[in-house]
C-alpha cells in the first residue's frame, strides 16, 4: 500500500487521494482475519484540478502510474469534472466528492503528506467501515434516483459474498 501511495504522491497532483475500495477492502480484510488481501478491481486515484478537466490528462496520469507500478489497475479521475459524468452539482474539492460517494464505508481517502505520514479523510466518519456496516451516505438518501444508485451498487458489488460479517443497510432501513 505504501508503494502505491508513494507512486501517486510522486505525480504532485493537486488535492489528491487514493480512495474507496483501496481502504475499505483492507479494513474489512483485517477485520475478517484474512491472511491475504482480497483483490481490488482498481486503485481509485482522485484529484481536483479545475484548470485542466480534459479526460485525456487522466489517461496520461494512469500511464505514468503504470510505468511506476505496471501490475496495478489504476483509475485516475479529476473530481473537478466528475460531477458532469455523475449528473450532480460541481464538487468544491476531492473531499467534497468523497463525501458524495454512495456508501459511508467507501467514502474514505488516504494520501501522504510532505513527511510521508499517512493522512486519512473520512467525511462520513469511520464508524461504519470499522463496524462492518454498509450504509448510504446522506447524499444518497436525498432523492429516489440516488437511492436507486445505492441499491443497484449494493446488488452489483455483492460484498457479503467476500466479507460475510458485514451488515448491509437498505435505504428504507432505520439506522
């Protein structure tokens, strides 16, 4: 994980984070006493650069990361443009974007500071991820369309088949 963080830091991206499954899966693997880390489909690198929102820039950054660590499935996204793809109001920062991820257990980001200390952002807190609970972020409870996105992701991701101790909350559940 440190090699992935160090490689990403070397790009000097503005407001960068590695987020989502990179962190959540590691926490759940540890809490399930897995001896090996589960495979993550991709490593989500996000950053916030309103000056250059060209998707080709993201592909160039993915290629740079592939040169540093070739066997990693990199996914680089500029959050200054992702609101368009997601049909949402513009984000003000990468942390704002993370706060609007569908699940609280996924709304996490890590990066390295200038002294290579690991920094965590958790706009929805860490309680749910460490208590093995999957709940929608507040943003995904505001409209029927967003609630459906959450429901669809829960079905598609099927996390319980890998981490059987998690508890999935549905939109209509009372927390």
